[in-house]
């Protein structure tokens, strides 16, 4: 907990939180990391295999092959989300399924399914980016910041 | 009537003449499956949204309780109900179906005992002859509102709990056969500054401790008076903390009579992490399981302290901590 947050708490509250946190089971961080490494690695290896397949059999080059590769992973992820399997795998795999592109596809598909009951416009349309929105917002923003830095450095005579 | 600071003693001992419990597919695989009146195989209950499914659960629970009591719905003077969805829609929409006088309650997961204590008070004070008290929760509807979409792959920490898909209802009258409500302790809101919605047990434990202590202090009773004491939905983590805190404050409840509804509703092998939660947890366990054991004579005097976390999805995004409450009701045969 941050110190700023701690300051707002009364001594009794702080005492209780300390007491409670000793009795709460902790996230098994090491095991979770190992699982995430395994599953994330498997997904990435699958992606590598797909890229190789598209390059060998379908005449794509190394850059263009990434498009159909990502598409296949996204379709698989959305399919598993729709069949109600993805969240169970994710409870085991943690960051292993959240970090690769499959995780991003899952955030969009799950939100779209969940809010179908509120209609296509306000429900699916309005909520599909509920979880993935921050990724896009900050992805775009930081890409902008980085390119700005690059331009400035270039103008100043850097590399 | 009022005894001590916050406890009502009911001299006329209102009777719970009928109770009902309805559950979902996950509950049908649970440890108390036999104590439910209806168990649905389908999370959606044939409806096109989770919210409608929850309303159906509550409607069914009310209908069964009315039928078991052998009364007509016109005989119900007041319907008391609460749930977890925004603006307690499950309760209000059920009240629309029932078309009886209605008071909506919000005590989050403590709504079950909040409803039961107010029902007993209304019957005791002759404001009503027959009160229907009910509450419901739905796993997917609650997840959708309070956390993430159900199919979203987020890893839940070991302190998180599983919201019960279920509804429970009870009919309380002045005379009749059945377990009697003898007292109720209304809780204070306690906030120990915990703001993690995946750690409700630890957030709610101090509220349970406060109310249980107040109950025994107000009535000058010893825990040995009861042969069963249960908290509402603290789960393993919260219940452990409650036990220790009570001991620290000099209230020794023997572990064999002290448990938590959220710990007994599911089987050990079900993947619920710390246990069950939701309005439906204490409601179905009390109205289904415990009432059956009382009617069969296995339990004579029980105390249920239903716990509730009074936060909203917005309040925790704004980094507010979780205020909690617990209401305790004693039921005797």
C-alpha cells in the first residue's frame, strides 16, 4: 500500500489492516510467474509456428505473415471466450493469457457478449472497448509521445 | 422491546411459517443442494439477460414461500426485499409482479437479515399481520455490475469470493407453527479502510465482530446460549479474522457451533477460492438449510449475522474504502 493512502487511515484502521493481511492468503507470485511463462510461451510458440506456416506454404514474407498470424490467434481467443473456456484457462494461466494478443481479443469479446442484453448500439457498441479502451488510449498517446521525442532528437542533430 | 443500545427483543416472538430457497447450476453441485426447493440447470433461467434471470429467481422464491405457507399473495401485508443490482431492480420488479405493498431495502449482502429483523418488528408492532421478506443475488449479474464481464480472463486472488446465484424468502406472521424470531441486533457501519473488492471477507469481518459483540452485550448473553452461530458471507478469510477478533475481545464462541454461510454452501472441491458471497448466500443457507434443521428439531437456537459491503462500483474506482455492516437475528424453535 502506498504511503499516501496509509496516511489517511486512522491508527485503528492501520492496525486492523496489518492484522488482517497476516491472515489473508497471498497470491502465489512465483508459481503464477512460472505458469504465466509457460502458457505465454506456448501461445507465442504457436504464433511463431503459424508465422512459419504462412511463410512456407502461403507465400507471405516475414512482415506480411504477421497479419494472418495475429488473425488466427484472435479468432482462437474469441472462440474460446464465446465457448466459456477462456476465463477458466486464464484463472490458471494469469498473465500468460492476458499479455499476448489473445488477452486483448478476450477483453473485447467478453465485454461484447456481456452487454449484448443492452442492445447492439448502447450495449455491444458502447461497452466493447470497456476493458480494452485504456490499452488503446494509452497505446496511442505514448506512441505519439515517443515519436515526438524522436522528431525533436532528430531536429537537434541526433541520430 | 429495545434492549441495550441496538437490540430489539420480540416478546410476541413472530413466527417464520414458511421459507423457500431457489438456486442455480453451481449451487446444485454444492454441499447443500438438497435444501433448495428449485435448482436451475441454466444460468439464464430461460431469460434473455442475467438481470431478468435474477428477478425470476426472486419471483420463484416468493411464490414458493407463499404456497408453502398456504396463504394467498393478497394476504401479504408487506413485502420487504433487497438485492445487489443498481436501484434494487430485482426486488422492485418482483414487487411489481406480486402487487402487494412493498418496502425496498438495501443492505447489500446483509439484506436477508435486515429484511427479517424489520419483518419481525412490523409483525411485533402490529403494523402487519403477514410479512414476506426476501432477497436474491445472481453470480453473473453481480460480476457484471461490480467486477468484470463473466467471460473476461482475469486471474482472481485467493481472497476473492463467489457470488451465489440464488434467492430466499420467508413468511413471518404473528401466530402459527415454525421457528420464532426472538431478537435482532441492528449493526453499525464499520469501515476499516480496506478498499480491495476482491477481499470482502477481511473488509466485512470487523462489522460482524461489532454486531455479534453488541448482541451478546445488549442481551447479557453468553455464546453458549446458542447451538449454532453463523456469519453471512465472510468466507474462509473473513471468518478466520472474525473468530480471532472475537477471541481478542473476550468472546469465545466454540468453533464447532460457529461457522459462515459462505463456507458451508459449496463443496470443498468447487473452485470458489475463499468461499461464497452475495445476498443469496445467507438467504438460501438460512431459509433452506438452517430452517429445515430447525423444523426437524436438530437445531433449537440459532444466531445469524448477515454481513454486507456497502460499496458501489463507482465508489471503489474512486478509491473509496468499503463501509460494511452486519445485522444479527436470533431464531428459536
